C-alpha cells in the first residue's frame, strides 16, 4: 500500500546560520514514535484534487495544512483573527472535517507565489508494507510567526542547526527518521539553499532510477532491502552494511544480478568515500539470506564469516573466514560519534535455524536479528531444522540482552527492540494456548487442527502455517503435553 504525503523544511536564517524546525513524535505512536521528523502528514481529501494528473498542488496544500496543524505557523498572506485561527487549528488537531474546510475557505491553504518551493520527492523503500510517496517542500519562517506544539501526536518542537542535529543523533541523543538524516546531511554539505535543492532532487532522481537509499535508523547501520525469493508477505530481505570505515556486509541475500548490481553500486560509492569492505557476515543459511554471498565475496575479495553450521552449507565460490561462535567479536574501529573500541558481537540464537546468529554492535546496542523476528509478519519455525523450544529459549535470551534498535531481515527497524521480543513471546504463548484448546475438543489430525489454531491466518498461507503447527505439536510432545496415535491423530496428554 502506498500513500501520498508531504513534509516541510521550515527554516530560519541564511547560509551556514540556517536552522530547520523539527518536531518530536509521541513515544506512544506506532509509526516512528519517539523520533524527530519534519512537520508533515498524509494527503487529505480536503487538500483538493489532482490538476490534470499532477498531484503536487494538492500535496503542497497538504504541507501547508500540516504545518499549521502541527506548529501553528501560517504561510498564507491572509491573517484571520486570533480566535478564529485558534479554533481552526483545534479542529484540525481533532481531525474534524470542518477544520480542513475552514482552512481552505479562509484562503490559508495557498501561500503567495515564491513562499513554497519543491525540494524532492522520495518513496519509502520496499522494506515496509505501508510505503509513503512524500513530497518534501521548503519555506522560510514568516516574520511574526512563532512555532508552537500542542501535546498529542507531537510532544516537542524546536529549531536545530543541521550539523548540531546530526551530531546529537550520532551521540544517540536524538532519534531522527531516516529520510531526515539524508536531508540534514545535504543541508550541511550545501549552505546555499538552491544548491541544496538541486542536490536533493539529483539524489531523489537516482532513487527513482533504482539506486538504493542510505536508510539509517541508527548511526553506523545501513538498511538495504533487496528483492529475494522469500516468503510472503515479504518481497525483500534486508541486507545491512555495518560500520563506517571498516564495512561488514550482512546477509547479501539476493541471487538476482540486477539487485546485486544495486548493492555493488552503493558499496562502490562507500569505497570511493574512503571505506573498505572488510568482510561479509551471514546470520544463517536460508536462500533469501545468502543468494549474493559468493558474488559479493568475489567482487570485493571479502572473507565470509558465520556460524560453522552456516558456513558448511553456503553455496561455494566465496572466501571463507574464521567461523563465528557465541560471543566472538569483530573490530569496527571508531564509532560514528568518535568513540573508540567499537565492535560487533555474535549472539548465538538457534531455533529458526540451527546455526542462526544475531549481531549486536557495541556503541548503540543495535542488533541485527536475521530471522529471529520480523516487523511485518511472524517467523516460521519449520521442523526438523526449526525447533520451537530452542527458538523460544533464544527469544528469551534476546529479552535479556542489551538491545535498543532491532534490525530484522524483513520489515523496518524498530527502536524498542525489547518490546518486540516480548510481543513475540506473548504471541507464541497465545498460539500455543489455541493449540491446547483445540486438542481439548478431541483428537485431531494436523489438517483438522490447522483452521482451528490458525483461524486468523489467510488460508492461502496455510501451507506455511502448517510447518509452524508441526513445530508447536513437536514442542508439546517433547514436554509430555500431547501425543500422536498410530492413525496420525493428536491427543491432549497431561
């Protein structure tokens, strides 16, 4: 699903003194809760229709409306009475339809020519099921306007010098949404506004042509979704680049030459900027994680490291490095904020796969979790390789680990990784209870159990769910809580 959206760079000052206004999203929000972002939001019907197939006029009105709703700043030359202005903003904040209508009727949606300028348009990469096609625009803070935040979806707002915001992000004092990191870096590089706009549009054009975005949910980790032969609803597997100067490529999973070319183009850019591809890390041996390992290893003469059970099952044609065991560390040099002694540590987490490893970096406690968790679906435990009791023990271990941002193989990263781990443990417990309840109703074959236990799953996914059901039954049998008779019917057994 793709939704149209708009966001606005509201600035004050000129050249190297320019500052941009950022808003802090409430930690309670599911989408980027606790992150700092630009004012903006999704297009509303009140923003108007397309003009001869061009949606940009409506998106500009969306940006102007969202700016007023979130900060109280008006870009229009019209100046309604203070009381009417306050009422209109309150209606917009409450989501009332009359607020959008009043905003348009007062002539507030269309600023004077030259006040607003387009910067670039960026589509969320395909790691997420919900994607946003966002028009970024720019405006100078009008004289006499003072931004203010009404607590609700937002909890704070302030002007930042771009370099100061990025430095605070690298110190782990600010959470910045990924596209904002890119735009702030461009603002630092280009003090002249027109040069910045030109650079942003040039970069966005490369994205439209297929270049990978430099997606960063935390410093020192690039998230690069590549198309792979994976299980639905996912269509991609996240490849990661860990480090700043000494780079480790994690799970280059695509076997597709075109996808590999996109990865290599980005890695070549990083090398041209002074980095070195030091090696490749593999979380486990499943095909959607290893399809590009050999090609990447050959191109960069890079060693491949992973658990011994993984390395022995990888496709041939790569340069093998030393196997990794639980607790092994790899030096990353200096962290993005200048902290020395940065490293990545292997964390052994079998269960989904016998040789599964997670990788935790030491400065920000971000963890690359492979197929231990997903942010767009559940994880399939497929016997005999998959073993549910072992998988649950690995989840419980992750719950005890130092963990902030969690980077899955499928889906966007999440900042509160511990909360997602706890959610997975609760979900597995609830699914087991459904299985026990179904067995309480009487003996059943696995085929009979499937719709009872997975009634909330699309029947088209039943072949996948059947593997997790088999894992759940095996766990109950190991614990003496279920048994199967010679006819293949399962019984509750206490």
